[in-house]
């Protein structure tokens, strides 16, 4: 029997690859709202697809942005690193 979530998980991973590239562009442009939109979506979905570490890292950055704080570089790097690991 196949995992019914496997196809959705695969789509999520593909989307994260695209998001990783887009986050890089948005961070270069200092587009906080754009970064916030992507990070918020990742924070909500990652845990559902079996990636709790990504969800937790995204949630930290999401909360910083939603509190009108500048996202800490270390927290962004952690999230970007976890997303990059999905490519492996």
C-alpha cells in the first residue's frame, strides 16, 4: 500500500526548492513582506508533511516578521539551510 500523502509531500518539497530560490531574491531586495508570506506558508505546511524542524525554524522567522522585528540572520540561515537540505 502506498502512502497517500507521498504525492503531496513530493509537491511540498518541490515548492520548497522554488521557495528557497525566491527567498534568496527577496532577501537581496529586502522585501520583508514577500519573505514573510513564504515563511508563513512554510511554517504552516512543513510539519504536516513530516518536516517539523523546517516548520519550527520557519515559525521563528515568521514570528519575528509578524512582530515587526528584523528577522535574525542566524534564524534565517537555519531555515535556508534546512530548505537546502531538501535538495539533497
